[in-house]
C-alpha cells in the first residue's frame, strides 16, 4: 500500500486565523496533515527564532490522519519544532498560509508566512506559501479555492527542485474575475516608512510605524503586475542570497 504523504501546515496569523483553517480544509484530502502554528499573530516576524524564553507546544486535536498543535514561538520555531519534536518521520510537504495580506515583491523578506516556507526548503521539504491580498480577518478565500488546490496538487505531484519553494500571492477579487495562474518573478519595490509620535499617560513618547509600498519596477513579468491584472502570482524563490552579477566586479576590487 502506498504511504500517504505527510504534510505540515503552518502560518503566521495564528492557529485560529481563518486563512489557516481554509488551507487545512484544502490540504487534508492529500494526505496525513499535521498543523503546528503560532498561538498568537506573528506577522512581520520574518525568520526570527526564539532564544530567550522556553518554547511550548499545546496539542489541540488528534484524529485519524490529522493532528494540530499551537506553539508560543514564531513561524520558524513552529517548523523547527514540528520537524524535530512533533513529526514521527520526515515531512513530505509544507504549506504555509493562507496569509491575510500580500507577500509579493519585497514583502517576502518581512513575512513570517514565507519564513516558514524557507525553513521547509532548508530542510529539503517541498514547500509553498499562500497569501491573499486582503488584510481583514473576514477575508473571503473561497474565490481562489480551486486554484490553491491546483497548486497544492502540482507541488505534491511534481515536487520542487532542491532549495526552491513557491511564493503564491492571490488578488482579492471575485472568482469569475480570476484569469488563472501566472508563474513570474518578484517585482522590485520598497517601503516608504514613517513613524507617528504619540505620548502615553505617563508623558513618555512612543511610536507607531506607518508606510506606503512603492513599486520601483514595472515589468509585465512580475508578481505585482500579475496580481494587478487578476492573475494568481506564483514566484519560485530560493534562499541563496549571492548576488552573482556582483561577484566579478567585487572580486576585481581585490585583484
């Protein structure tokens, strides 16, 4: 008998987030599913790991082909604990999300959703992260369900090259307006940030960060273009940060 794939599911919006619950329902028919997710929102934590206080796991559910745990750590902590403590064998696949809010362009470097995906890829597990361009906890994930299922199925069928994972970003539009899936590159962009200064009742100053995302590139082969034109953007990414174009010029400085 063929062994069922072992699938780890996680996110950064917390174990109670509607996006995670939606992804779990899509993934469960594909194999044995284990969920390890943060016990509270961890958006913007990127690839942070916990080193200054104990990590704890709490089992929420256990039934045939399904287990669920919450963790008091970051998304990267959740994946590390899942791989080393929770799972009884090596995971076959990892899926993260569905994030409430986009992780396209430069947003990927701040994303806890995608940090979990990178952690999976670092361990040699085929991994993909899903994000919907709607920050509301009442976001409607149903229009993209068939496409998410298609992407999950494709990852399970084909597996990903070593060190490569997928960053999937979904426009928040009606089902009939989605044109399909477009594999593309990450758009150039940056955040123009500011800080609002306020004073607490004790007279101490504190700050809230605000910002506006600025696209600095406008190619038609990017995730930002795809989403703006009603496509689901799929970007293959990897964690080798080497700037290959700069190797020779920088080497010339020291020759």
